[in-house]
């Protein structure tokens, strides 16, 4: 491989890894278990009027 081709390949590989990492973290944050914990925390901290 030539140097520009290698740089493009490495750039593509890093962008793919970053995209998959972001997608998996967003998916884990939107899971029902995690969302339920957040809702319980928000409900327990809000004062009742």
C-alpha cells in the first residue's frame, strides 16, 4: 500500500470504530434498565408540591 492509501484506510478504520462505539453507548443508555434507573433518580430528587 502507498502512504496516502494507508492513511485513508487508517482514517476509515478509526471512523468506523468511533461510529460503532458511539452507537453502542447510545444503545446502552436507551436500554429500559438504564432509563428506569434514571427515572427513579429524577423522581426521588424532585420536591413534591
